[in-house]
C-alpha cells in the first residue's frame, strides 16, 4: 500500500474515512450483541452504515416553522465538531482540552437542533440536552484530571508517561470509571440516553431527516470512536498504544457496552443526571485524596 | 425545480473544491484541519442534496408542501 | 496514529458483507426455519480463514461474506472460519 | 509558561501590552473560530415559529418573536459573542473576570426582552445569581493578586500552587458557574430556555459551556 505523507491533508482525510467506517461497524456490532442477549438474530453488522447511506439519498424537507439557516448549520456544526475532535485527539495526539471544547459544541448543537425546528417534541429533547449537559460536562473533565499526575494534557505526553510509569488506571481508577460512564452515554440504547429517548419520539432528532440526519449519524460514529479512544488511551495507554491494539480493544469494549445497554432500562432524567454526577464527584474525590 | 438542482450542483462542486485542492497542494497543518472541519460536513450536505430523491413533477411538489405538522 | 493502514481490511469487509447479504437473501427467500451448515458458505469461510493469515484484506472479504449473511444464517460457518483463522495464526 | 504549553499546545501569537497579554494557543484558536462561526450563524438566523399545543384540547398554533423584540435580542447575542471572544483570548485574570461578568449581563439582556412572565421571573432570579456571583469571581482574582503579586496567566503558570491560591481557584469556579448559569445554579436556566427565539437561547447555552471550558483551563494553569 502507498502511504501518503504524514500530516498531509490526504492522510487526515483517509483517517477520518477509516475511523467512521470502523466505528460504524462497531455500532453495528453493538446492536448485534444487544440482539443476541435478547435472543433475537439481530441486524447484520453493516446495518448502521446502511442506515447512514440510506439517509443520504432520502428526500430532505425543511419544516416551515424552522429557523433558517440555523436548522441546517447547527446539525453540520455537530459533525464538524467531531471531525475536529477526531483530528486533534486520535490522529495528531494534541491537547485533550480541545476535545472538551468539541463535546461542549456537541451539547450546544443538540440543544440548537431541537430548538431550531419549532416542534414541541424536538423541544422536549433539546430541554433534556441542556439538562444532561450539566452532568456530562463534569464527566468530560474526568480524563483531564490526569493532569495532576502527568502535568500535561497533550495526549502524546500522557501516552509517554504511561509507557514509562504504567497505565493510569492503576493510579486513578475512579476517573477511569467516570470516563467509562461518559462512553456509555454516547452509545445508542444506553441507560442515560434521555436525549434520544423513545418516550419523547427520538428526542431532538424528531424533525431531522434526509441528508441532515445522515450527516448527524456520521458525526455520531466519530463521537463514539473519539470517546472510546480517549477512554482506552488515557487510562490504558501503557498497554494499548498502537493502532492495532487500540482497534482490537475497541471491539472488546463494544462487547461490554452491548451487555450494559442490553441489560439496563432507561433511567429517568433527574436520576440519570444524579447518577452521572455521583461518578464525576467520585473521580474528583479520587484525584483530590491521593 | 431545475434551478434548485443546478444550484445544489454548483454548491456541491464549490464546497468540495477546497478539499480536492487541499489534497493536491498540502497546506500547513492548522489550515488543513480547518478545511476538513468546515468542508466535510458542508460538502456532504450538498452532495446529499444532489443525490436525494425528489418529486418528479410540479404537481407532486405542491401536494407534498401542503402537509405540515401544524396542518391538521 | 496511522489507522488508515486498516482501511483496505475494513472496506473489503464491508463489501464482503454487502455481497453476502444480497447472496443469502437470494438463496433463502423463505421465512427463517432451519439452522444447518451449508456447503457454499462453509467453503467460503474456510477459504477466508486460510487467506486471512496469508493476505489479511482478502481474508476479511471472505469472512465478511459469511458474517454479513442474512440474520440467522451463516452463524456456525462464520464461527468455524474465525476459529480456523485463529488456529492457523497460532500455528504459523 | 510551561503549563500553558502543556495544556493547550504551543503559543501561536501573543500581544504584549505590559501586564495585559492576550495570547492564542491552538485551544483558544479553536474556541475563537467556534464562537465566531456560531455568532455569525445565530445572528443571521430568523427566529423559529414555535408550535404551541394545549394538552387534552385540540388547540394548535404557532407564535414567533416580534421584530422589535428580535432586534434587541439579536444585538445582545452579538454582544455576548464579543464578550466570549474576550473570555477565551485574554491572558489576564482580571480581564477574564470582567468578561465573564459581561457574559452574564448580556445573557440576562437576551432574556430581558421576552414578554412571558415566567421567563422574566426566571431572568430576575438569574440576575440575582449573577450579581451575587460577581463577588466570589472578583474576590478570587483579588486573593490571587494579593498572594502572588501578578494576574498574568503566563506568570501564574510558573508559580507553584499554595493553599491560598487554591482557595481563589475554588472561588473562581463558583463565580464562573454562577455567571454562566452552570450546574448548581441551573434551576433558573431551565425556565429561561422555555422562551421563544431559538438562535438567542442557543447563544446563552453556548456562552455557558464556553466559559466552562475556559475556566477548566484556567484552574489547571493556576495549579
């Protein structure tokens, strides 16, 4: 295979394609695991990708009530934020704090996507997005707490520290747990997914279909990849630090996530926020006490 | 109808042009990250607009527009 | 980190899954009934299991064919193929 | 300076104005571009037609923000964007506190134009919160100045942390989450976001989360 020059734009683009395809497969596997636990055959592995492709050729209608161009732009902003997070995090091993920012943009987009339609159902989803932001933002900060140990938030330095001193999960286990909860909140069918709840007609995405939904789903695959990557590399970086080990470990964690999502019911909004806050506070306590 | 089709075609070309130029010219890292962040979602949106299924006639288009979620 | 070195593996796997899905729906248009091992998917799985140790992307193409078959079909075949691939990988 | 490098990457540019040192790292560059893009789009967008449903009755209708009201709220949105730019680029702790309180004021302004009584009630309570929280915010800055003799983040990054600076860090966090309507002072925000006018409400959410990401960076810098 011919390798493009490192850090050229083609290289970055190929990385994005690879990650989104791989994460699409992972999300398909996730659904398959859930189905097997519930004793159904389940959809094929490529189902998630087929869905994404399907939406690209479906008709897009924009509601008369929506606020333009916010309706389109904010959905694209969600995908753009995760492209940035993916390039800065997993590809270039840059500062983790930019991923925090991208997550913030993701939460803002969720809110805006729901509001911009003018539909009352989407508004429920967006209100819940604001509510869940209060507990998810502390969870995103949990990986950043390794700053106490590594004195650096550049991901390359974190990996180097772990190669010398062993994985950080041994030193900060509760911060790792909080990050795992964060990964759970970004998987489909998760117990904390109050924003996507079927009780409010799939939440903030109720009025989004066609191409915009396709772009949103593309953004979500990258989000899943980035957060899984952060969990694995920031806390298990002593062992998992090459592309092959990372991808294999992702498949393993997806199995665990499938078990968790299949066996837990959806939590009520306030309970979800409280549970996430408890894990975030545990992580902070872990850092302060050691 | 035809007008929107051509407009989407032009926009999809315009938005994917920076990406293609970037592949050839190899700009500095910060600029290439910015280009990818902006133009991947934008170009995929416009390409999707070109690809998407549309009502075939003007009559169908009018029929479709009648139904809104406040229209019942 | 260069993830795109696995791009051919992933793309060929997806293509294999698509072809497998189409083909198995052509073979089995009836409602889901039996769970038997069929000869053609078995052969493909064995080829995939061997190939994956020689040239990995092609092996993924064949294994993807069996894994991506119609839900409920090709389950035992794909397990056989993966086990064969693992055994060969340990031996070689 | 080493802490800033370790947190948000190499410094791209900086303006040396005696003590006031605005600087640009990859992190703040990303923030600046995000805020600019959002501000432009939110300003250009028209407010949505909010569908109103009364439960148990067959009443469906839409209502939207009036033009005069929209103009004022759009102006406040732009101002909030400008204040946010100040928050993310400044290299001086006092300026940071000033801009954060400006964000609070403009957020209040976004909701002051709404003509719903429950929204105005909530905005009033939020106004009380931002007034109270400006005390810990500026208090934290004052304690830092008294202890270390400087407010420049580049210098603060080199000085090792001591208990008093830790107290001022905690005060800064309390102040920022109050001004930005973050988690514990959140009850007012939920009522406020029920108002009409999606672009303007979204700006408030953006501002609170951007202040949050910036305060995370600053408390790490001060450590």
